[in-house]
């Protein structure tokens, strides 16, 4: 019961033949080697596997890989091409200590990316509601909320790409 | 999860555990094609809408359908349109997110707009569908109770024709609807609210987005003399399908909707519902919550009806 999958992930096209029952989360991790997408509960509760499907955050464990045919996916790897050049959203989590073990972080980042595009100055309540579908067992969420506020502030300052983030960090380093 | 790697000569095969059992997958682009697949494989095929309930149960192997008919590519099942006379039509594949953000829904079915943010989490609402939730008929879900409260009409179709089923006749029990194996829900009509009608929804869950311990939807119409002309109170999570609190509504009908009258209606609930205990709440606690939610939703519906 194999089926073709032709999908764009982080701007690159992939074609594979997979079993129809292969979940998108396992496809990303095992077929494409994109292990940044984490797999926690595998029944749609924890949010660790959240990816963008045509720009919209969805649970990749509740979607079959075959359903992604003709669509575009963005995973946490798509935020930045270089581990030394963090996306401003990642940098905000780094600076505000928005993670401890980091298992939930990829899903949280992918949930927040479109959220911050739509909400330039979110309130704490809006942030907490946006993150209600992402479980974190380490932080108690307070630092995550701080990180989201910081990320929103970066966006308002026009810092939206890893390159812009690197420029700011470079300037800060020279002071 | 462990990945098992086999090395056979110079080829490497990787395999890994699969959660669901194998199935044949069809992704029709047009509705008739989907209906013909359902006719051909009636009883074997399962419709895949948003998959936010079906896929978890497949991951747990509670559901093991041998054939899936994926409706995500059937464009004419998506969308919200105003209906003549002030109601609206919602295509079965319309995502919760679209309903939540729809100005037509906010204006013509404020009860649905009020309840949408309670449905699971943002990521689930991005994918889950209006019709999928109704056809799944989870007694803890919001939309079945709202459909009953608003006297929605369900349009179901098979390869040879269609029929309309009132929401009150659509839900038959736990995860059970009036849909025949070769039929699918294609569209839902929400009729317009009568004038001087107010609605309200509220539910209680331990954490936002969890299944509610109890939820209540109230629809109240006031007469010109200020008494309650019509009242409907529907609960979720207190039975195996949406439960209409007929006695409580009867207590309020014909009365001035004072605080005392609303309190009396909430008291009458004992005759309408018999909540069960489970690991989340005792029966007594669910009953208590039901009365509180009845009072709150009725009071808000009355207030909104006065302003309408």
C-alpha cells in the first residue's frame, strides 16, 4: 500500500514512495532526516511535532505523509540554515531562557512564527492561549512568555531574519 | 522510537514501527468520486476529514479502517456562505479556524463564534473541520451540542442523492449518527435566529483546550411582553450525545427571566441530565457544574436577547 509523496519542505522538493500509513512526523524524521521535528505523544496533545503546512501550524503526527503531496511544509530547520545564525525567534528563546531541555521548543517555534506575524504586540493572555496546544514540562512557561515578548519586540524593530539578527548581535558585541 | 537498519549487500533498507494499521488511500478531487468510493466500499471505507480525531484513534489502533477516502482535496466541501433569510451554510470540510474567523458566523451565528475558541488548541483548529466534528459525534465535543441548540440541518449525500436531517435526529448515541455507511455529511445549514433572541455558550475544562467536564449552550427568545417565549438549553459531556434540558427550559418558558426564575430552571436540571463519573470528575461535581453553567449561560442569553 505504497503511495507517492511529492512535497516541498523548507523550500526543497522531495519525492518519495512511502506507505500510506506513514505519519508526516515520521516521514520528516526518518525519510528526510529532519529530526528537528520532535515526536512526543503521537496523538495530538503535546504539540512537539507542530510544523507549518502551507504556512499554518498543524500537528504532523495527525497528518499522513501522503496528504502533504502538492503542499509545502516548513519545519524548525527552515528557520535558519546555519546553527550559528539563529533566527530572531530562536535568538529570543536563547536570550530569555525560553527552554531547558528543548524537546518542546521546535513545536513552540513553529506555532509562534505565524502567530507573531499576525500579532505584533501580543498580550500575555494572547501568548498563553497561542501556546495552549504546546506542552512544556521544564520551564513553567514564564520564560517562554518572556521569550515571545522579546521576539515580538525584535519583530517590531524590524529584525525578522537570521542575517538581521546576526547584525544586531555583531553591533552589540562591538560595544 | 528505535530505527532498525538492515544492511543487505551494498543497499541499506531502513524500517521503523508504524503506528496505524495499513490502509488503501484515495484522495478524490471531486465530490461525486468520493461518494462513489463510499458506495463501492460501504462499511469498509472511512472518510478522512481533518483527521484530528480519526488519526489519533488510528495511531492507537482503536480504529483500523482498511480504506480511507481523504476529502481534503474536494474543494466544494469548503466554505461558509450566507443563506437566504438570515441563516448560513457551512461546508463540511470548512476548518474550525475559518469558522472562528468568519464575520458571517460572528454576525449570524454568534453562539458558534463564542464557542469556537473552546475547541481544542489552535493547531487542531487549523486542521479540524466543522463537518468532521459533527460526523464524529463525540459527546464531549462542542459542535454537536451547538447544532442541536441552533436546530441545524445536516445535508448528507450518497452517490445517488441527498437528504436533510435535523440535528436533533442526527445524533443517535456515543460516536453514532444517522449517517449510513455510503453517506457523508456535506453541508450544514444554520437557520437564522428569531428576533429578540440571545445565545450564550460556556464550558469548564481543567486546562484550556482540554475536553470539557461540562459545557452548556443556551438560546433564549423573549416575547414582546418581556417573558421567555422560547428557551433551549443543551449540554455536552453529560451523556452519550448532546443532551437537551427540556425540564429546565420548560420552567423558564412563559416566565419573566429574573434571577430567581433562572435559578429555578437550573434546579430543574436534575430531571434532565444524569452526569456520569469518570477519572476527570465525579457525577456530583458534574451536576454542580451543570447548574452553574446553566445559570450563567441563561443569564447571558437573556441579557443579549434584551438587547437584540
